[in-house]
């Protein structure tokens, strides 16, 4: 299982996905690879094929932590220097084969201003997101 947590460390709550991936990596769960990233890039596609993947990201479009199953398709279209989760799944499927399953865990972001500290609300949501990611990992690696 591969967990990709991404976001900017310099835009306060945007770092929530990275923080979840870092915390998960520290736990060293068997069969789970966690990577904190600044952003998703096309080069990651090779690592998705044949794997179960969880994307973790902060967003201003959610009020609560949620987990959404993803299918390839409806990606952002042509590749640039970064890509969205569906676009990355599409690219993986066209290169080496599709991921076996994929989800995105959304963490509500409240403050995307410059800074390195999470808002209080997003910090609490990070704890919940980490618990949800661990539950997914345990369900799929056991």
C-alpha cells in the first residue's frame, strides 16, 4: 500500500496531507509505504501500478474529513509539472497498469496563508485523518 500525503509546508493548513504521511511513516506499518510530498507529479505514476493507493490532501471544499474512492478517469487532462489524483491514476493505467484500488482523504483547510503552523481546527482534523488512513491501511494489508 502506498500513501501519498501532499501539500505546501509554507501555506499553513495546506501541509495537512504531508503531516499525515509523516506521522504514518513514523509508525512503520507492515506493507505500508508513506511519502510526504510537496505536490503530485507525473513521475509518481510508475509507483501506482498494481498497488493500493491513498492520497491525503487538505482542501477548502470540505467541512469534515472524508474518504472518497477514486477510479481512473476524469483527471485534469494534459500533464504539466503537477497532476491531480485521478490524472495520476490515468497515467499509471496507461503506462504500467492501473492501481488496484485508490482513495483520497480530504482534510478541511481553514487557513492557507503564509506560515508553518496549522490552524487549530485543521490540526484536530489531521488526527482524525490519520486514524482513517491507518484504518484503511489495516483493512487492505491484513
